[in-house]
C-alpha cells in the first residue's frame, strides 16, 4: 500500500519504501545483542509511527506486505543501495535474509534500473554509507571486501568513489556512523576508525549512548531514536534539526531508524 502526500506532478518527490513488520520478528537474526522478549503489538505501533512521520514530512511511503517467513524483512535498508542513477540490489550476509531482496527489487524496478551484487560478495545495505559521491563500505560480519570491489566496478563509471571501513563491535557500519548531511557525520569512535572519513566534520555520540550514531538524514535535519537525548543535544548544539521517535522494540531486533526504510528522490536529482 502507499500513503503520504500525493500531489500529482511535483518536481522532486521523496519516496520511502518500508515493509510491514513480520509476525516472526521475534526469531530475527541477532549478532551483538542478547535475545529479549519483544512486544509485537508495541513494535507494530512504533513502526507505524515511523511510517507516519515519514509521510508527515512529505515522503511518499510505499509499504510492502509483511513476510511471515522472513523475520528481519522489516529492515529493508539491507536489501538495496538506491542512488540517483540506479539501485544496487544486495546479496545479504545472513543467508536467511537473502530472500528479502525479491520484493524490494520488484518495487524498485518502477523507479530505478537495477544492478546486482553477486556471490562470493556479501553486502548489507546497512554497511553502505553515502556521503556525496563517496560510498563507504563497512567490512563487517555481513559485508566483505569482494562486495566493495564489485560496487567499485559497478559505480566507478558513474563517478562514485568506494572506500572501505573496518567495523568492530556492532552489526553494521551505519550502527557506528551516519551522515547528518554531506558535511557532517555522527559517529561512535569505539566502533569505527574516524580517520577513514578524512576531514569531514564529526559529532561523537555521548559515550553513554552507544547506539546513537544511527540517524536518518532529511533535507532539513535528522530523525533519531528518542533513547539518545544526550547525543540529540550534541547535534542540536550544532544547529541540526532533530526529530525523535521511539523504536525501542525494533532496537531489540538490532534495528534502528535507517534500517526501516529506503529513501530516495524521484524527479530532479539531488544528493541522496
Ligand atoms: N536483526 C537484524 C539483522 O541481524 O540483520
């Protein structure tokens, strides 16, 4: 289903692909977290609030149906990298997650031509951070050097630069660092090497909020989990507009704000 502002012809429409929470979410993959009881009704409500916030911000939200046999399918970010010119369909690192790509691929075909990461490469979208024309690829338990090499081969002709970054202690590169905008990162220095990002300005998370570096950037600010008020204050002190919401149940599934959507523009191209 789709919802959000649908004003007909617009010069630039921001789309978000989401997927309804799987009733099997309690069986999700977990790498760095211990399994905790997950309140499905509460998780559903939190996810719905997330979609409503994206729609309220003017995005056209396309929600894919739930996948009863794919516990992690709500985390659509891992299935594709959507650039202005094309979309890269990933080959997720967790074998159980690989069937998730099919429905996302079907949806994206409407807006982008598609290219594919192929084995032996493995890549989760959560390991790919775009900053302008540079894609930083996290080398993690999910994404490997072969994926970075394939991405480079696919995207060099489009004048993208692909760099690798070691990830330690967390699931994905975007657990450790995300972009507030093309000139500012928010980062947990314990989980990645700051030097990998050169002289781009950085805000470090508050050390008591290890998971706070995952923010979803918008044209005018970011969305982040309300669980990290000290890091939110650090961002606000830099003039960043921060909108917060509660995703505490999805956090138990090792998910966060960027994981739950694929956001991209259609129409006049801007910085994705
Ligand atoms: N549960 C999120 C993931 O492991 O991919």
